[in-house]
C-alpha cells in the first residue's frame, strides 16, 4: 500500500486521494471526458416553429422526436449553460421504469387504473427505446440493461420490501416485473455488507448520463435542430421566449427546465428544486470487484427512508448518491454542483459501510444537482393549445427514462397527433403551488430530519416495524409509496 492513510471507523481510506477530491465542476460524468466547447449563443432575435427552453433530456428528446416526425420543422433549443449542464449530466445513470408519482393519484384521472397500467408499461418500454436510439444513432452511453435492485439492510426495510411486493402482486404485476431475492440469491449477484434481501426489477439500465446527453445534443444538431448555448431565457410568454440577445418567436414554446424552473418569472413555487448529491470512487482493484461481484451491472438502491442509489460504472468505479442537504432556502438552485463536506463524509460513510472492499479506492469526485418536485409528487406533460405553451417535468428523481417518454409525448401533442401516448394519465396533470418560505424550507428540512432519525431508530432497534416518524413524514409531505 502506498500513499498516506488515516484510520476511520470502517477501515482505511486514502487520505491523500480524498484531499485531492474534486468538488462540483458540474459532475464526474462530465469531467471524465472534459466539458465540451460551448456552442454559439443566440446572436439576436429569431423565429422558429417550436422553441424549446432547456437542453437536458426532456428538451433534447422532444427535439429529437419532433425532428424525426417532421424534419421540415424549424426547432430552436435555448440553453442557459451547455447541453447537459443540469440533472441530465449529473444523475445516477438509472434508466428506470419507476413511476414518477403515485398510482392512486394518476388513477384519479378519467382513465383510472387502466391509464396507470398503460403509463407503467410505456415506461418499461421506454428503457428499450432509449437503448434502441443509442444503437441507431451511434450514442455510446455505456448502456447495460441489468435491472434494478432495491435492497434491505434492516428488518424494517425487509418488511417494507415484502409489503411492497404484496402491493405489486395485488396490482397485477408478476415475477416478470418484480421479484423478491433472498440473502443468498442477492449475494450471488452482489455482496453488500448487511444486506438481507432485495426486490429485483428487470426494466432498468445503467448509463453514463453525460455521454447520453452529449450524444443526444450531437444527434439533434446533426439532424438540423438549432441549439444555442450560453443563452438564458429570462421569461417565457405565449408566442416567445425572451433572452438578453432578443426574443425567439414561435407559436409553440416548451419549458424543459425541470429543477431550474423556480428561476423563471411567475414559476417560483411551481417545482421545488430538490438537491441530490453524488460521490464516485477511484477505480476498484480486481480483488475488490471479486469481493463485491456486481457483474450484472444492476442499478442499486436501498429501502431506507433517506435512500441511496448507486451504479457500477463502465470505468470500474462505484458512483453513489443520496439526499445530502435536501433543499436550499428560497429555491436556490446551483453552484456548479458543489456540495458540503458534511455530505461527502455522510455518503462516504454509507459507501464504506456497504462496500468495505471499496474503501481503498477513495473518493475522487463529489457533486450535486437539482431535480424538480411537484407539490403532489406526480410528473406532468402538458401542452396548452390556447397559448402554445407546453412543459414536461416533475419526475421526482425518476427522470431519465421518463424524459424520453415525455419527449415523445410532447412531440405528438405539438404536432396535434392523437396517440396512445397523449392519452396517458400524466398528460395535462396539474398540481398546486408549493408553500411560501420559510414554510417550504422548514418542511423539507424537517421531513429529512424525520427520515434520518427513523432510519437510525429502525437499524438500532432491529424492529420489523416502520418507525412512526417516517410515517408522519410521509403523511405531511404527501410522498407517494
Ligand atoms: C444527482 C441526481 C441524480 C439523479 N439520478 C437519477 C437516476 O439515476 N435516474 C433517474 O431516472 N433520474 C435521476 N435524476 C433525475 C433526472 O436526472 C432528471 O429528472 C432529468 O435529468 C431531468 O431532465 P430535464 O431535461 O427535464 O432537466 P435538466 O437536465 O435539469 O435540464 C434542464 C436544462 O435547462 C437549462 N435551463 C434552466 N433554466 C433555463 C433558462 N432560464 N433558460 C435556458 N435554459 C435553462 C439548464 O441549464 C439545464 O441544462 C437525478 C437527478 C439528480 C440531480
């Protein structure tokens, strides 16, 4: 062993490497290949058939499918920083079919439970659609469809997994959609310290998120979509998006700004910018991978209330994320992804506890991003025919696959094509505004304090019962389960 080492409760850590850890700089995913040179900014007033604000997955998938359907459409995308600057270039890389919202709430729509089943099937199909386009367009995003593991590391978490499974069966989802893995079956795939069981869902793929968004931006611009970077939109109004360089006039203007929406005039309380923070290790040794397994590249999450998510990266590291500081006062959004040292330490402790064999790899980079949370935690894809204004987002942390489905749906809505997608229950879904400050800040921070305490109590007591603190948190926040 070379380098400086310090003793920590769970083993040894490379102190020299962690001292050099990069913090922010958008994300490891971008820094792995280098942030690309910026495309030109909007030079002055312009006209288009469709103007899209925001070049993340939502904006770019919408541009992609619109262009595919009608290459004559003049599509202009306006991006404040660069394509993939937001959550799309920073996320955990789960292309998950998880529903961005609550079955019960979507089922209140005119199509009831049938509509929800269609939405869930469409999301499962979306995982394959993302893979199909990557192949068709030559986008190498390291996509591996290994499925999704939700693990339990306490009796209470295991009880929740079993309860969830019973709920899935009652809903009609069979073994092909989700199944329970006992300790040994889980260990044959992946060895996580203290793991008791897991639910396995095949409809999930792992990706390198920035590679996907960079590939998409290159694909749409090659196909004739105009993408202006360094062009913040100052307001969105019917028929135009305003910028300091001039207006882009278009009969249809689509807002695809998810976690950044609070910065736009009149939308401060529409979507809560929730932070999610990530760390990535250095490359693990072969011995470490032998100890851990993970040859199937499943995405990995746990059943804690303050849950974590992780992936084995294409370049042999572990990337792990969690909530950290959940929300900044006044819906403040971003400082280039920089995160607090306390969050790095917290995620590092979880990583070392779960994967002692990864300890020697150190933590090389930490960053964060914002995702958009609606007040009822259910996403929406909407086009208002009267004003020509549309939007999609509020995926509550399940936005990678959902943004593709949303993009296809917006493309149909814009072209006025009635399709099975335009009938899905999230189309036209609306929610109420978030509370004003300081209630918003106090509510979110209070919620995560409850969740963290509940996790500690459940682990310490070894009980199979979910802590009442977490139940109270769910009730107050309206988070669907
Ligand atoms: C750390 C983290 C981990 C996550 N992990 C996962 C995961 O593993 N799986 C999953 O399904 N989901 C995950 N999510 C959520 C998912 O990444 C997002 O829901 C999804 O990327 C949203 O895409 P988007 O295009 O709607 O928004 P974004 O990717 O945030 O893009 C919005 C774009 O709009 C631009 N913009 C904002 N305001 C303006 C303006 N005024 N003018 C012009 N441009 C503007 C921004 O610069 C940005 O590029 C995660 C999110 C985070 C932050």
